[in-house]
C-alpha cells in the first residue's frame, strides 16, 4: 500500500454518510457544535448556500445570511465533527454554480425562486 491509499482509507472512515443532497441556492439550517466552558451546545445557522467545493473529506459549503442588516458568510466543512446536523429547508432554482452576485444585492432582490422538482 502506498501513502495515497493509506490516506484515502483513513479519510473514508471519517466521511459522513447521513448528509442530505445539498445544492447551490438551497436554504439550509446547519447545526454547529459550540463549546462553552466544559459543555457543548448546538447553535443553528440558517442561510442560503452560495457556493460548494467538492473534494471528498474537504467538501465545503458557503452559507450566507443577513443578520441585522449585515451580510454574514460562513464556510462549513461538511464532514467536520463540529457539524451536528444539516437540514434543507427549501430548494432554490438558480442557474449558476456560485451565487456571489447576491453580495451586491439588497433586500427583496436577494430572493431565490423555490424549486419543487427535487425532494427536501
């Protein structure tokens, strides 16, 4: 066995199998584990997926939400132990792989049409 095969086998053990199908444009609720002192709690982070990076164990999604009038983006490593859960709330109908143009839009212009042909 060479080094790459060993790395792949270790990564395969760490991959999560219970992740839902996530697409760009979807509104998701990500449950993030946060450590406070000695205890952990789960904090939900809800927003629109504006970008995805695929790559096995390094797969990430960028989630954007507007909080108190300020756009906040967060990148989540999907297979991280810090991610408790991911729930798809609505499917978005988009024609781009990256929705970075949403950064320049304000208010109702940022709405994304809902898509009904994919199950939640």
